[in-house]
């Protein structure tokens, strides 16, 4: 038998077992998250929102007497936890809501909807993207804060407390962003996200102490996600307390409610 005949016989006798199907969910989420990270880091407008504005506020309010604090902390010690909270909100909520809203408008999400990636998978990928960007933000913000004289009074609890609060805050803001972007028109999402950003910047304890607001309003302001996150981070990094249970529970409730709403209401187009 010639080589050609042997090869033909071997080919005809071979058993092909194609296995079409979707990749495992974790691989789909990882691939989508990698694409989201590259897109976000290449977008100058999003970088301005997520990094430049928080750093400008940190430098301005830490070095200049722009507002009376009325709390037993130096300006930089007060501002750093608040700016970290602002960075989480900027990335997980405002930037993500606007980007997702316009992805939905231009049909990007519709095409993703035709893939095996589920709504839960998309939300997981976007949340993973936010976490990676927040890690980069944290490194830069903390480095700048130390350069401005930040001296955190954290105990050993902070090693567990701070990541937990940031993770809960990220989940809460991501759920809120996707719930908004998945139901409203892109232009409405843009307007609403920026409005919420400005309002929470003013009343969320980021640059203005909640102690400056009327006594009756303080408990309500602490129930806002920004108020809970900034207060919890300030307790852990500024006052050196243990786990701020109230802040953690508040953020956990926000995370559960907003993610459930996002998963149930998110529309691809």
C-alpha cells in the first residue's frame, strides 16, 4: 500500500468528535473583563473622571483651608478616606453607567446578548473590571496622600476592614450603575449619572464632613452608599476603630438590592 493510500485509509477510519459549545463561564467573564479594562484605560474622559478629579480634590482640600472640618483629624487624614470612596463611586458607578449606557445605545450589548455570555456574566465581568481599575487608583491615591503627609491611624483590623468596605461599595455602585444603564436611554443615563455624582460628592461625606449637616439629616446621609463608604473608611483609617458594622451592613444591603434590580431589569437594547 502506498503512502497516499495508507493516509486515505487512516483518514476514512478516523473518528471525529466535534464538541461545539460555549466556553466555561469563568473564561467568558475573564475575556470580557480584559476587553473592558483595555477600553477603560484608553478612554481619556473616563480616566479624568476616575483619577484626575479625585487627585485634584485630594490636593486642593488637603493643602488649602477651603472648608472648616470640625472633626479631630488633620485635613489630609480626613480627605484621603473620602477620596478613596469618591474613586470607588467614580469608577464603579458614574464611569460604568455612562459607558454601559452608550454601549447599549450603539448595539454593543445587543451583540453581546447574542453570545452565551449571560446578563449575570456581563455584570460579573464589568464588576471585575472595576475592581482592577480601583486597585490602580488606590495605589496612586495612597502614594499621593503619603506624599502630602497622610498618617493613617489604622489597626490590624484595617487589613480586613478596608478591602471589605471597598468590595461592598463596588458591588453597590456597580449594581446601581447597571440598573440605570440597562433601563434608561443613553442620554438620560449620562445626565442622571453625572447628577448623582455631583449630589453624592456634596452630601456623601467626601469633602464636607457629615457633622456639618443638620443633626436630623446625618443618619439619612450615612445610609447613602457614599456616606456609608466614606464614614466606614474614615473610621478604619482615621480613627483606628475596628469593623464599622453599620457602614458594612448598609453597603451590603445596597449591594444586594441594586444587583438584584440590575439582573432582573437589565435590557440588552
